[in-house]
C-alpha cells in the first residue's frame, strides 16, 4: 500500500493505492494504516488498479474503513477495480455501499462536484 495527500480539488484527499492481495493475512494492516491516515484527512480514494485479489477479510477491512470514514464525517470512494475484484463487490452486494469510479481522477473529481467537505 502507498498513501499520499492530493489537494488538486482544493480539499485534502487521501489517496491509497492498494497493491497485490488484501486477505486474512494482511487485512488488519489496512485497518491499522487507515487509522493513521485518518489523522491527516477524512476523505479517501482507494486506487485498486494494482489490487489483484480480495477475500472476505479484505472486503470486511475495506467496509470497516468506509464505516470509520463516515463516522468521522468523511467518505471513501473506490477506483480502478479489476473485473475480478469488482465481482467480489457485486456478488456480496457490497457494491451498493461504495461510490465506484473507472479511474482515480474521476473519483478525485467527484469530491469537487458533490460538496463533500
């Protein structure tokens, strides 16, 4: 995972690139990292372009991140989901919980247009 702050929309957005696998072996690492990232911002985009695999533990971790963002008056959006990863969100109906975008730029721009502070 990599993380950086983007301010191109005039807002402080946390952009996290999820890489490889998110599964039972490392899903707690995502939750721990997210808690640290929340010290910098409450608005997030998870760039999933290099996410190859996600299991139920990984999905649970991402849902937990969304819940924590919302609890802190923020939001979490997903971008660049591969068909394989997208299918996990589709089958579990978790897709209904998230705003999903075809690319990171679209996700970033959505914060500009929807008034999220």
